[in-house]
């Protein structure tokens, strides 16, 4: 089975990744990418091994999660999120639409 990979970069990447993996319908794990850790920037790589429920519902939750962290609404902030789909396609969440996210999750 091919997994979906999500790379999260920023000083609060660990907390953001833990929250991402706590979204109902997503199952997976993460590790800290020591190659990217520098100047207070932390990167995590989450491996999503299962998505339960509709891809559109999960895409909405991921987009909401990203926007909250990108804007620092929780007092925590991330810099960049990259999703690598099962087919190897890559998507930066910076300007991604809901449809873009759904397609990468399928």
C-alpha cells in the first residue's frame, strides 16, 4: 500500500502535525526530519496510511487545519506544507483549492 506523505515546516511543526493526525478519519504517524531542522525551523514528515470517510470531508478538514496554523490563530505557526499523493504528485497547500487537496488524497 502506498501512503500519502505530508511535510510540515515551521517552528510549531510538531504540534501542527500531531493535530493533523488527530483529525477524525486520518490515521498515520510522523517523524521529525533532522535534515531540515535548522535556525529554529523544524520539519516533520507525516505518513498517512488510512483515510476513512469521504476525501472531500477530509480535504475540508486539512484545509481548515492549514489555514488556522498558517495564520497563527492558535498562537502557533507553520511555514510550509507539502503533500505527496499516492501517485507521487506533489501539492503545496499555500494556494491549494479544496478540489486540489481532494484530488491529491484520492
